[in-house]
């Protein structure tokens, strides 16, 4: 039986056959080795999906529409049919079906190259990356899938981390692998090119993150791709005691160890942050004292928040002299990070059930007040309510603020731990005091029309890592 595999050069290799046959096979594209009746295809193919146009496919693979049409003998773009096989020109040396997948968190160009056995240079060319750091978590990745399998290959080996003072040769001997294979598999020009703390790949099975050290057994930044105004949860599992620090969009990631041992950091992504690539960095030391550092770009997607019609409000409530001190005060109240997580599961709707799906305004809407530019945004989720309607705590926590303010009116802020806060604004009555422990669903106040409002409603905020986030996400899924 012939055995077909892709070597790092992307060539089809046949094992256990006479030399002549191997030479013939090397001159033919991969699939012709399997099916003698199918004509050879010059390069990888893309199978047309529903909704594709010749233009969208050309865009996706960075080729001109003309070149794509010519390579496939297409004279009329309307000829395109779902299921058609299109040859993508300019990708010689590759074969298989081009498939798009999402880059997970915890990978790098080197680990993706190792995982799919595709040389880094080819991966860069295939994905039209102008910078290797664009192997971003949440971004899409185009890879060729051998037609036999039909699924994404995951061929990555075990990880090993070079310890301080250890040479590549020592590591190879210790793990029983050929040092030359170790260098080649990791695209290292020489043994000295590997640095302490660097993640290297060894043959074998592994389900862990590709680019993180061997001491970290699982890593995920969930809800990828990250969207402006949403909460990102970064989770790691590590063996032994580790020291873990992190940073994303200029904010410190606050890692805490959950009851099951998982390290978790929750962080809000600012709703006005420009969509694009931002580095998520991690560093620290592993249980054996080996230092490590990791950085991966994370793609932040546009939240497509709508623009509200211009609003006219009491000029005093938009005067920067009044609003700036309150913004600073709000920041100060919600910046401490309490190490105890006091909530569990999803947050509860903070108003009676009959108002549960009634939102006069949602989070993130771009706003203009009294003719200003659209430099403001709606910092919370508004619930319908009449003056006197009950307000309930969304989750268990401790009241850290309960007083009258200019913009938020009568406001209450509850600390839930791990840098997560909820705020309740424009109340007619505050029914709790600073220092009170509240339970999920506990009556804490009544809806009103105090502060910068045009009528009675509850303005409800969720603040994570010092950033106001979309509260709906916290009503729809459980964090962490
Ligand atoms: Zn509001």
C-alpha cells in the first residue's frame, strides 16, 4: 500500500517503493499519486462555497480576479458554481484543499508551522502576512488540507522548554530525540540558536498550546475573535506553582487561580479601541524556576455599534468640569482588584422579569450630546422601568459606592471580585450602604430619573479590569 505524506518542503513523499516510482511521484502533484484518472492540478485548490464570488475568492487569497479566472479557464464570473474546484495561482509547492480555520490563542508562527508541517515561509506566503506577528489569535488561517483526510491535520509534537544553562544537545539526549531533527523541526540554524525558556517541538502527541512553555498544559482566550466592548477570558492550566503576569491593550491582566486550579484573567476590551491587532503578552516563571515570555497578536474586531440620534440634555451634565471629576471617581471606585471571586454562574437581570428584554438603549452606542462630536458612547445597558420599580443585585458582592452624583444620579456600585463590578444608576432610592454584602437577586434600590436622563430607567454597567463592557454578554454566558 502506498503511503503519502507531506514533508516540510510540501512535496509528496512515497515510502516503501522503488526509487523510480518515488522520482515519478515527486514530479506529480499529491492527488495524482492517489487517483490515476484525475488530471493533475497545478497547486492547491479551493472549493467554492455558497456565498462566494470570484472577487471574494481573489481577495481572500490575494490574487487578481484576472489571474484567478485565467488559471481556471473562467470567461464569465457568473459561471461560478458551489462545489467547483478552483486552482489558486501563485502557490506552487503546495497541494490539497485550501481551508480556513481560526488561529487559537497560545500559538505562534513557529508552532503553527510545526503543527501543520508547513514551513514558516510558505505559511506567511499562503496567508499574505506582511509580519510574522500576524499569526494572531482569532484571525483566520488558510492551510492546505490533504484530500484524503478532509479534516485539519494536527501533527504537532510534544513541547519541551529549554532550561537555563541547558544546551539543545542535552535536551535532545534527555528526551531521546536526534538533535539534528530537533533543530530542523524547529527551523533552528544551529544548536545555539535556541534560548532558555524557548518552546521546542518533539515528536509525539500533545493537545497543549503550541507556543507556550511545556509547563503550561492548556491555554485559551475564549470568545475569539475579540470584539470591541466585550470581555476576554484568558485561561491557563499549569503544572506546579507558577508566577504569571500578563498585559493586553495596555492593561494588566489580573490572574487568579480558580477552585479547579485553572488560572483565569478577565479583562474588558474598550469599546472605542480601534479595531486591529494588539499583543497579548504573558511572562513569569515555571515551577522549576525557568523564566518564560510569550506574546501573540489578538485581533480585535469592530463591534459595529450604532450611532444614536444627537441627544439634548441639561448642559450641566455634559460640562467637562462636572463630568471629569465623576469619571475619575468612577475609575477610582472600580479599579481595586479583589482576589476573591464572589459570583458564580451568569449574572441575573437587575429588574423584574417583565422588563427583562426591554432595553431603551444598549451598550456601546456612539453618542453626541448637545451638538458635540460622536466622542461619547453609552457606557451601560438601559432597562425600562418606572420610578419605583425594583432593582436587584446582578450577582453576589460587596457595595463599594452608594451616593448621589451629577451624571449617574443616585448610584450604587457592587464589587464582585477579580476586578469585576456592576453599577446601577439614576435611582430614585438607594436601599444599601457601602460595606453591605449583597446576594444575587437582592433588592438594592428603585428605578428613578436622577442625573443625566430624559426619563426613568435603570442604567446598568458591568466594569471588568477598569473597562466598561457589554453587560448583555454577562447575562448570556457564565464567566469565567
Ligand atoms: Zn444608560
